[in-house]
C-alpha cells in the first residue's frame, strides 16, 4: 500500500524527538508509540507530558496533523516489565512486545527505534532484529514489517547542532525525576546531583553539551539564542515584504503590523 507509514517508538527524549522532527521536515506521515515499560510512574508521567508538548509543537510548525498517537502501558499489566533481577536490558522486553502488538502490516512500512552513534546497545542490534523476526513469525499475520534503526550513524553532536532550539527545550531525558511542590518536576541537574547520584542520561547530556562547547566555541544556549534572534529577524523581514506587496488590511491587522506597513 502506497500510504503506509513508519511506526516510531517515541519517548520524548532527544534522539526519538530528532527522528520525529526528521519525518516532519520530510512531510512524512507517521505513527508513534509511547511505551510505559517499567520506568516508574513519575518518569512515565513526565515523558508523556513531554511527548504531548513535542507533538503539539510539530503540528503547529507544519499545520498538518501528520502523526497518530498510540500508547502501551506494559508497566500496569499483570507482568510488570523490567522488574526481574535477571533482566540485563530492561527496554528489550517491553519494546519488542509493545511494538509487535501495535505494528500493523496494512498501515506500517517499518518500525523505527532511534538509537544513535555511541549508544552501548548498538552491539546488540542484530540480535534485536533476529528476535523481532522470530517473534513476528510466530505471532503475527500479514506482510512482515521490518525493525530498523535509522540513526545509528548519527551522533548526538549532529542532533544538538540541527535540532530547533524550542524543540530541544521540550525534550526530557532524566531517568530519576523528582517531584517538587515549588518547582514542579526537576531533573538531576536541577537537584544538584553529581557523581554516582546523577542518572546516566543526564550525565550523557552534560558531557555532550561540554563537547559541543569545545567544538563550536560557544555553548548550546548561546547558539540557540543566536538562532532564535535570526529566526525572529527573518520573520519580521518577511512580514514587512508581505505588507509592501499586499498592503495592510486594517480590519485584521495589529497595530504593530500597521506600523510595519507604514
């Protein structure tokens, strides 16, 4: 079917958000799947809120409803994912089972997981594909939907450099969020954690931000501020050109627009 679309496993983190943004830029209609797979209620709540904000941003940036929402609540089922002491990679079980359940041969061309260059799990990707194909053969009907990892040659530095500033701000990576009655939800950095008390995800983000500054001679925040200024200036210039061509519509224009037209 020509109208098949990817099914993206989407957590609201940096890497999967970047992949969703890539699809948006390409004009690709996509389904996404958020999986609650044993990460705890607080983290799941924060992630889902992040997912909703990101999807809203992507919709407003394109004006098209190109995504379809789906969630899997494995952590609330009788078998609670990831809480067995014998599990070495907690994501594998809920991700495979949930994606297998939601993948539809009539709708989906591929299932995507957004691991990136440098992720420790890359050495297990081939085993992941083998397990996916085996589980599909014994549990699914219809044409096989492959499992792909489209970002394995993409570095986090590339993602930081390319992702729009506002979209970056909406992502959530902390694995140990803390509810604070005054500040809402805080990550490890907000809580002042360091050393062994900081989660791996926050530690990785701090490391990548430091690398970004070393490579580019400025912080990511400085780069974002410059990009935001550039975008605002471009929008203002485009508005002025539009007004010069079309003239002001005084019935619908703001005072600022009328001033621009003058």
